[in-house]
C-alpha cells in the first residue's frame, strides 16, 4: 500500500490554543479563558460560523480537547451524520447524559452543523437547554447563501455565537513563516505572500498548498511569481538590496572599532561576495533573477542583524 506524506496543512495544523490565528479564533480563546475563571461556569453551547478555511473546525477541536482532557470525553460528529435523528437519540443524547471520565468537561463537536436535518435541529434545542454540568456543545457551520447564520433564531439564541472571517494577509504571513521555519526554508517575501493570499481567496488551507508548490517550483497557479506581482519586481528587490547594503555599510563603520581583524575581513568579504552575486543575478532571466535576489536579500538581512548586535 502506498503511504502518502501528510500535507503541510495537516502537518502544521494548530495544536494548542496559542497556535490559533485570526481574530475570530483569538476572540473565542479569550472568551473560554475568561469564562473558566468564573467558578459558576459549568456548561455552555458555542456556535462558530465562518467560510471554508477560516479555522472554525480546528478551533473547535482545540477548544474541545483543551476542556475534555481525554478522548473518552470528546466526541466529534459530522453534521450530515448527526442529521439522522436516530443518531441523535441513540448515540449523542446517551453520551451527553454521562459525566466526564477525566475530571474535565465532556465536549460534543458537530462539524458542518448546517447539514443537520430540521428534526435534528429541533432536538438540539432541547439538548442545549438541558446540558448537564461540565458539558459543552460546539457547532461549526459555513454561512448560508446570503452570508448569514444558517440556523433559525430560536436555535442561535441557545448558543454563544462567534462569526469567523477570512484570514487576513498578516494571518497568512504568520502561518507561512512558521511553516518555513519548521521546514528549514527561507521565509517568504512580502510579494510572495501577497500573491499567495490573493490566489487563495481567503482560504488558509489553499494558501498553504500554494506556498508548498511555490517553494518547489517557483510558481503560483502555474505562473512565475514575477508574472503576478507588480511590474518591476526584479528592480524592486534590487532596490531593496541596495538600500540594505547601505544599512550594512553604516552598521559596519559604526562597529568596526570594536572588531578583531578577522571579524573585519569576514564582514567585508561577505558584503563583497553578495555584491558580486547581485551583479550576476541581474543578468539572469527574470524569474531566476527574482528568486536569486530575494535569497541574497535574506542572507544580507540576517548578517546585518548579527552585525548590528555585535
């Protein structure tokens, strides 16, 4: 049997409350931590509504496992499955009637809850109204065709509602930088993140997939990055390199009196090598030049940071 390596999205899926990104996830984590400080807080129902790739399912799972503290006290059911009223009556309700095994909470997550049948939704009105102590129900759902909450007001009123938005470009950048560090890759430059963010259309899972392809091929959706960024991309990186070289020169002059002769040779030699590489890169085809220059710029920034701290 062929064994496939896990996709980057699964490999770097957040595992802890602290790993969650996005305003919606942070609001949810803040709510949970705040409520847990209340000694009278002992049951809850949470509804997370957001577009695909906004982190709602991941957030629900992390919150659920954080509270449940054991697999026996955590249950996750797809909305299409829980939509069968027999599943609700024979599996979900009996499970919710028992107390936690671990001393934590019992947490039921209904993923894509908009797929519940009307009968099942009506059953959850009563379930949520009568949750036992230290029990929580979490619904995740995608918005309806109008972009609104896909449930009747009577059901929504039983839940604490969190509406997740598409991740921002800053959210995507933070995730891609974390992946790059974990994989030992150079972190993506702003132009790359900008193109990936636009192509992913707000879906974080898709953004990670695009980034992996870009790392291996230098393309996004089959096109070189330079075809998607603003004209003059190579010139822009070259200009940034020149500006960073000037910073490097000033930092070297400021620090050289404290340097040994060996350090002076090292820092000057590094700068001369990067200038020579830059001149060679400017003669390359556009895509190769852009990638080479961004690599030189990264190295120069790293050495500049080291120089400024010396």
